[in-house]
C-alpha cells in the first residue's frame, strides 16, 4: 500500500508564497505520475498541477504562471510551489499518485491552505 504524506500547508497572506511537499512511501513514485489537486468548500476537487514520469508538467489555467510542480526522484517527493497567492487558492490540497502500469491511484490525506486577503 502506497502512502502519501503532504506537508507545507498553512495560512499565507494574499500575494505570498507557499511550498507544499508530498512524500511517497517506497520507490513506486519513480514510475508514477504525480499531481496536486485541491478542493475548496462546496466545490469539486480539481487538478492544480501534474508531472509525468518523464518530468512533463501541466497546470490548471487558474495557477499557470505562478505555480511550479517539481519532483525529486531520489527522495520520492513531489513539490508544489505557489506564488502570488490569492484568496481563491484557499482549499485543501491533495497529493495524488497514479501508477500507469498497475493503474492504481493513491491519495494523501490533504493539507489545508488558507490565503487571507
């Protein structure tokens, strides 16, 4: 069973920056697509950013240009750095791991990010 542990959430002022980390147990992360999703109160969970096994990234339009997803293969960790944060970025952020070989999908417990205006 793969476990994902997120960290780095918290309270940040509008215009500030935040870096989230997600540590995956085991080496499966090296051969998996990893992503960050978020869910705001009363809204559906949405993709924020994704990074493939080969390091190709894609972002939601709402965060493009002010967010960077990256991964450290040796540490089995994926990061999400967000800048120029807005109150509408407030949500619970979830780490996701998808292994295309087993087609298994794993989620972290989530970390709260609150952006104050």
